C-alpha cells in the first residue's frame, strides 16, 4: 500500500516535468531553456528534478526513448503480420495505429519535431521508420526482385516523406483524423505524388465524406 502513493507521485512529477519541457520548447527552444526554467514551470524543486534526470539532455533523451519504445511495442511489432496478409502491394496502407499514437502524443511530438526542438530526434524518427516499416520487411516488400532502385534508398525516401507529412500534420492544425492521414500518405506512397496531385493516371480517390 505504501508503494502505490509514491508511484502516483512519481507519475505526476514526471508528467509535470514533461509538460514543462513541451511548453518551454514552444516558448524559447530546447537549447535556451535551463533546469531552473523546467523546475519553476513544473513547480518542483531542483532536488526532485535531479532524482529523475541527470540534466535537461537526459530528460530529452529519456522522453525520446520512451516514445520510440512505445511505438515499437504497440505498433511496429504487428506490421510484419499486416504486410504478410496483403494480397497485392496496392493493399498496403500505413498502419492507422501509428498515426493514432502520434495524435495521442501530439504535443510532445510537435515540440520535438518542431524548429525549436531537437534536430536529432528527426534523424532518430527517420531511422526508426525506415528500419521498422521497410528494412525489417524487405523479404515481403522486395522479395520479387523487381525493384527499380536499391531497397535502402527506397526505404530512406519513403521514411523521409513520412516525416515530412507527420510534421505538416502536427504543425498545420487542420484537424484531419489519423485515418485520413494514413489514407493520404498511403496514396502518395503507393501511387506516387504526381498521381496524388491528379496529374497522371486519373484522379486520386477521395474519402466518402
């Protein structure tokens, strides 16, 4: 019984620190903020902060690591089964749960991928998406041997495109639900950007609403 209140306090403290981190990134940028800024915004003392993190860089690293581990556990491990169940490559769609996760963590993802966040996180996300969505599934996606370009370049290209769409979605505040963003990026990935723009091969499909 004694452990449960302590656990709840830890959770509340870490949430307060994360909320402070997000707000301060938006306001002044990660590099300009200090531990003092974080503790004042989170309404905690410096000792409490240092009981959880070594410094602001450790805080940033652990936030990023936690996000990527959650994506690995909740989403990416199920992708091979999804791909293996495809009848045709045209059936492939970016998993909606990926965008649901990004939407649920929108504030932190927006801060980290934004211009005042950590440029290194964008590189981590690109590498993660490339490995998770494509490199781990090369036997399924490229097994036929008909690829016109080396797989590593194709996966890097698609992962970079995903990051660009994710950034636009998070920063645009246009309100598309995760399902619509998954449809949009799947259309561009499978059909190509010129087809999605209606310039070749007819007009792209539109959602029934």
